[in-house]
C-alpha cells in the first residue's frame, strides 16, 4: 500500500518534501524542543492549502502551520509528527491602499519587509516583535505578536481587519473584512488571531495601516535603584499622555550588558527607555513633558534623542541587553509574564529572590508600560541539576504571577513551553470552553495537535 | 401543572415579574419592533443568573439579556418570548485601581456614571456611544459599542480585559484576566464582546482604563462642498497624527439642523468636527497643525475651541444634528454602515441618489475617520408606501456597501433590523462557522433566539 507521504509526493511533487535536511530544519523554532515532521509542505496558493487539508482531513493526518519559526515556546513544533506547512512561498504583498489604510498580504510576508514597504508610502504598521526581520505576518497572527510599541499602538490583533482561513476540513471562510469598524456577526477574526494554528490555516490577511508619524523622540534614563524607576513608570502612566513605548531593565540585565560591552553601560541598577511620536510640535513638547517627570525621580544619567536615527541608537543599546544574555553561552529561558502594574516591584523582587535562592542568573527587562516583563532565567542546560533548579524556579515564578492575577504569557503564547502551567492558569470551566470551540472547528483534532487543547 | 412562569415566581418572588407594565416596558429597545417577554428577571448577583440559566436550560426556556435598552437594531427584543434578564440591579462598581489601570464592574453600570467616577480619579474610559448616560457597560459589551472617540481610542472591545460569563447551561467561565497583554489561550473575551447576548450572559467585566488627558481641543469647519470636506478628511488621516475624533455631516443634516435651530447653523453643505487631546503643549501644537491642514481646503467658517468646556459647546452643536432629525417627527432609520475610506464620497453621493430617487430625506453624518457614517433615512412610517420605499432604499444602500467591501453595521450590530441583509453580508461558509460556535456554546439555542444564528 502506498504511504500517505508517498501519496502527497505524487500529488505535489514540487511542494512536498521528506528530505532529512528539510525534516530537521522544520522540526524546531526558537525554543528548546524539536520533533521532526513526516513531511514539509510548501503551498503557493490558497488552493494548495485547501487540497492539503482535504487530504489530511480525510485521512486524519496531523498538520502544523509554521511562520518564520521564531517563536519562543515551541508552538510551531509538530510534536505528533505529520505535515508541517511552511508558508514561506506565500509571501506576496497583494495590495497596499493608502486612503483605505489597508494592506492585503499572504501569511509568509516578513513583518519587517512589509513595514519598510508601507513606510516608503508614508504608512505605518506598528507591531514590532523583536524578531521583526525574520518573523512573518502569518506567524504574528498565530501568536498575536507584540513588541515595545504595543503600549500605545496595541498588539497584532488590533491591526487585523480580516482573514481568509482554511479550516481543518479544507473549507474556506472569510472572517472580518476591510473596514476599521465591523459589527457583522461574532468577532471570529480575534478568535483566530493568537489561536496558535489550532483552529485553521490563514491564507490571506487584511491589515490596518496608520499613517507614519512625522517625528519620534526617546529618553534613556539610568537610576540608582529599581524602586525609583518603577515609581517613575507609574508617574508617567498616570500623566494622561501615553508614550509609544516604555521599557525597563533590571540590575542583572545591565550588569550582563556592561560585561558584554566592556563598560559602555553605566554602573547603575535600573534603566528606562521611553519613546514618544507624533507631529513635530507635539513630540518636542512631549519629550520635555516626560523629561520633567523623569527628573523628579533623580536619574543618574539621562539622554534625550530626537529623530529616527538618534532614537535608533538608544534602541540598539537596549537590544544589547538581549544579545549580552545570549552571549553568556547559557540557555536563556525567556518567560514573558505579565502582571498588573501594581505588581511590577513584586515581580522584580521575585526575580532577585529566584536568583539568590536557586543560584541561577535571573535578568528582568521588557515592556513596563503594560506590565509585560521578560523574566530571563539563564541556565547551564548541560547540567541536569541546573535544569531541575530552573524548573523549580519557573514553578515559583508562574505560581506567583497567577496569584497576582497576572498572565503566564503576554506575547509568546502557550506552545509547549508553558503547557505545564496551562491548567493552573486557566480554570477547568474555561478550558472546557476552549475544548468546545476546538471541537467545533477542528472535530478530528488534526491542527497543531499536542498543544493546549 | 404549574406553569414555568409560576415556578419562577415561586423561586424568585422579588426578582421575577410578569406584570403587564413590566412586560411592555421590556418588550422593545430604541428600534421599531416590540415583542413582550413572558417574564422579566432582575438578578442581583451572579448566583441569581446561574440559578436562572440552570432552570432555563433544563426546560428549554428562551433567555434574552438586556442592558440599557438603547440599541438601534432590536437586539434586546425577545422575539420568541421567554425571559428578559435586565441587569439594572447589578450596577455596582466593584473596584477602580488607578495603578493597574483597571476597573471591575457589574454589567448594569451606566457607562457615563463609570466615566464620571473614574474621571474624578484622573482616569479615562474612552468609549463614548451617543447614549452614554443611559446605556450600560453590559450592553456596550454585548454590542461592542463605539462612538466618535473610537478613531483614536478604539471600541469597547479594546477596553475589555476580562469577563465572567454565565453560559447557557448555568456554568460559569472566566475569560481573559486583569492584564493589558494576555496570550493565555484563545481570545474568548473578544468572542463574547459583540456577540449580542447569543453566547452567554456577562456578570462581571474587567475594564482597562487610561489616565485622563490633560487637555483637549476641537476644530469645527464648514465647507461649501462635501468633496472639499472629504479631501480634507483624507489629508488629515494621512498626516501621521491621528485626531481623537473626526466627524462629518452632509447638506441634508445641516439643513435640518438649520431649520431646527432657526438659523444657528451657517448655510454651507458640509461640516467637519475634529478633536485632539494629550499634554497641554502637544494639544496647542497639534491644533495648529490640524488647522493648517483644514485651511488648505478653504473652509467657509472655522472655529477653534481649547479646553473641555469650549469643546463641549462644539459637540453640543453637533448633537443638534441628531436631535433636529428626531424633531422632524419622522421615523429615523439610523443605518451605521462602514465603508473603506476611499468610498466615503461614493457613500455620500449614494445618499443623495436615494433621496432624489425615493423621495425620502436621507441625512448622512458620523465618524468619517473610520468610514463609519450614519445614513439616516427619514420616513413617515404611518404610510405603507413610504415604508416600502424605505425598504427598497435600504436594499440599495446595503447592496452598495457590500459591493464596496464595507460593513452593513459598524456600531449597532445585526439584531433584527439588519437581519434581512445578514445572508448577503456574510458568506455561507462564515455563517456556518457562526453556527458551529453557537451550537458549541448554546447547544439548545436558548440565548437570544431568533437573531442571526
């Protein structure tokens, strides 16, 4: 009897691969776990995806969609094998319409490529995940990607007007539309966004675009102590003016960056980076406004940057924080927890406690404005003892976050990495609701199996 | 045998009513159709709602939730009878937390009351439907209410962090949470928001609050011709600075207001009202910025207002537009269609065509910034001929909007009013998707029956 992989080869000689090289390439994302699929499918059109899903549905074959493979939680790892669908060949920008403020794209478009393209037309696609030059719009939709600018501009979901989705049985549904406001039926668009490939395969995305702000400005401030930085963050957020971004970094992050850069980073224990954008007059005025607030909290160093190039320099130095952690050679467990803002100080203290108690380096930095702090546990993964310690520390971290009414993930999703805490984070009744919806849309459970539903 | 209404009386002597007066009061909303329920239930707690739903589920009794009854589409009308659940006694503001930027409320809280309360604490709840002093947060959640400020600030959905929902079988699910970013599972919060009471009954709402902007300013501009106003709108929206609100009104709206106010409104054919808010410096700068743009399009009259009181005066005069239409004594069919912005001019022209072709007054005004224009057909409802003409005109209107990739409703929802065009507006496959989700969550179809699924 012909194997199903052989059958797919015959049906899609150019679009289906089972080469060892491909199987291994598509076995993993940016997290720790890998599992090779039985085959990789490279659709070039919606019709290809429909044909694949009809095939998979009739035979009960598992299908896991994949964007740029930059996820931090193993969401795109085909834990039960089957077919990985890589959308890299569906990367056309079909339309950019300046007056409607709309772009229509295929899922494989690189987010940064779209941003550059629309910017050249005076338009703005705000979501800015760290992997913006490698991740895809399709992947951003699957994970509801965020980034620093989401404080003012919102996450990916806020920019998705409509989707074309191939469902598990190969049928095609269009949800949402092309207008900014739309009250026609249930909000199925938001349901698919962030559903981690478990409800359908997105083949076309209609995005909302803004017009590009004329000017931006940044403030970079170092404080002697973290409590000053946190009070400053709260004061900024109660000022009535929302910055575009408001990032924070703790002592261990700065220390690591200081070692990495051999002294470029000054010897202080907390850092804030603020960005504001808008009309030229407003930006000049607001940067004064924010600087005045920051000065109340006696920063040890304060740098102002006006204009894109000057701001970019400050952001580059912030990106060093992440790079220096990676350069340590240790495995970086990047936990994107989110807490209500009144718990920011508690979260930072918890990081210090985990560090002293478990003997692991714990570096906290991220999006203070929305309480979304990346707690990075730096672990020598080669040692079993350290892996166990890390596991214990993660348990304490997630238990605390749940106790504080926080979210165990603010940007990355559940995937495999957060799966052990899914039952704790979400009540049984709410899990049942997830299951009902999953069952309704994917009755055979073939889409991205082995994940949280 | 005891009737189910008698049984509910016995179970809830103080909370269930079948008096003629109550049945008639809860038979209708702000639209044309009414149908008395068999009884009205006034829960005072989640437990009451759970008990009712357990009762209704076991006997297959229809349940229709109701907020302030200010909907424009008959969404809260119990078209198949059964129980209307009025949340007016569940109107507690449970918590306002300034640092977290969060409020926790029961569904019966009047939106305007919440806004005043949080404003006194320096906080801001942006969604501003016209009926803000009469509608409730629960109703806003059911309909995903909008308003002028949604251009910059987004609709109700963008402010709902978490919900407690009683499902059709009386089970309780908590969806979302208390954090601004949350990637834990599917976005069930957005699914319930705007679902018009067909998926569950919301008993607690966790809202996101901003801090109140220090200053606002407005510009009111009259133009000789509508095409100037539309070009001006497009220029503003491509300036890189998003106003808080950007409203437009056409010739017939202004004419009506002119007659109503006996000449207060100047004799021009198009009007724009713009609002901007932020820090004091930024507002002063941005109002100059926008005024400069508007002047390029040669307005006949231009008024600038700075500060809340002065702005309020300009908004009051805009509110006259709606009042003057109502004062005409005719029935106002308020169709909140939304079109891609490049179709604004076509939509206004269509209004003029419908007016001349069907001999009805058609007045267009509304939220130009997001393409959401209220097309008001003014009809002498006592005449059958006029009702038929209106029906024909509505067919042409909705057909055109669908052809232009618009939405047949941008704010009000489908309800009963838009039901005749539901099948045209949404593909069969997408309707099937709605049915699957409805079936999964409300298998007996007892929640707000007779609506779009």
